[in-house]
């Protein structure tokens, strides 16, 4: 399988994979009361895991109930066990319009389907093309392709995104972060595995 390199700025990838820690600067919104991330983790332990595509549909329905024109930009997760099997929560990033201004809507959802209150950032999210779902590939499939191509080291995180870069990347990628070895992308349409610089 080809390992052709397409340039992506390291800063853009790092920014896309970093998880927000300034929660106090954001406004949390929800259509129903929730009991917080710990409750979601406990609930997900008791529920069967949803397929990634099913979870994405569930979260998108919730977001569209409050923001009908919202578009999905990224889906991100940390992998504490070094692989996709250890993911307990996915973070979804949407672009939407609120009060006639573009905002970013962040939503955490457990693999069992528990959706947390929305976090709304009063600024647009830059650097991504809109994702059109379904994409036709599950994270587990991308993980297998990654290992088949020789990237067998544990990775810290994974993100599904379609980077807005030059040269143009034609399809969305599952981007894995193995740490010292940089980032590796798996094309969701072609299955091509390529290191990203």
C-alpha cells in the first residue's frame, strides 16, 4: 500500500487533535438535564457499544434539534489503551449559526450512546471541510489498515477530519497520533495509509 506524503502543517494537525481545556470560557447548553461525564462513563459500561456511524447519527440528530443547519467538522477521541478499542468517549465538532453568528458546537458522547450537554464556542472552527456522513469506514477498519501498513505502535488519539490544506486532500482521513513518529492518516474512501508532515 502506498505511503505517499501529502503536506499538512504540523500546527494545524496539533490544533485539531488538542482537546479544549478552557471550559470556563464556554457556555454549556442542553435540551435536558445531564449528570456529567462520570454518569456517562458508568452508563456506557452497562450499555453495548454503538457503531461509530450509529453514534454519529445519534449526536447529529441531537445537534440538529437545536441547530438545524449545523454541519459536522471533526470527531475526536483519546485512546488511553493505545488503540481504538480503548475509546470511551468521542468529541464531536460542529459548525452552526446562533443569533446570526457562526459558532462552534462541541459535544461529548460515550460509546454507549450517552450524549452530554453541548458546549458552544462563540467563534468559527477553522481548518476543516464539512464531513458528509456516512463516510463508509469505521475506526476499527482504519485501525486494521494502519497496522497492515506497518504502523503497529500504540497511538494517543484519533481524529476524523477532512483537512483544508494545500495541496488538497481529496477525502476525509482518520488521523492517528502515535507520538514521536508523527501523524498517520487513513483515507476513508481509498484506504490509503500515509504519513502526514
